[in-house]
């Protein structure tokens, strides 16, 4: 079974996570049988390790982590590679794929440019 984790920063403000939860909801509506969870680096639950554990317990054998970050800040440059290495060792029984930050994708840059121009 394949699965996706949307990895976001997190915030102390509980309303902050609504947008990432909406992305997850939209993904589930688009592909109902695809397992999707949100995870957070700080301030919100679950963290990435807990989300991975849940998905493995549900039978996921291939999990893609999508960093929902707009740029290459400290978290993405320094913390995420270290965390990815640690989690790949911890969850060596599954295929664990880390995508580049979503804000770096040409599709996202084009979408934001179109939205800003509209």
C-alpha cells in the first residue's frame, strides 16, 4: 500500500493547520483509497515519526513525504535531511521517499505567479 505524508512546519495557533488539513481532505476526495496524513516539525501533532508509525501499522509499504514548505529555510536545509536519514534507518522495512519542498517545484511557482497576477 502506498501513502503520503504532508509535512508542514506547525504553529502554536491551532487555526494555522487548517490549510494543510484542507490539502489532505482534497487529496482524499481525489483518490479515496490513498492513505494521506499530515505531520509537523514542531508545535502540532503528530510529528513525522508518529505519522510514519501510524501508516506502517495501517499496512503502508511505500510512503512519500511531501515537505509543504515554500523555501529552503533552516528547517529544510538542515533539519529535514538529518531527520530523513534517521527515519530511513528507523523505518528500513518500507520504501520511504522524501520529495523536494513543494515551493521549489515549477508547478507551484507557476501557480503562485498566476494567482498573484489574477
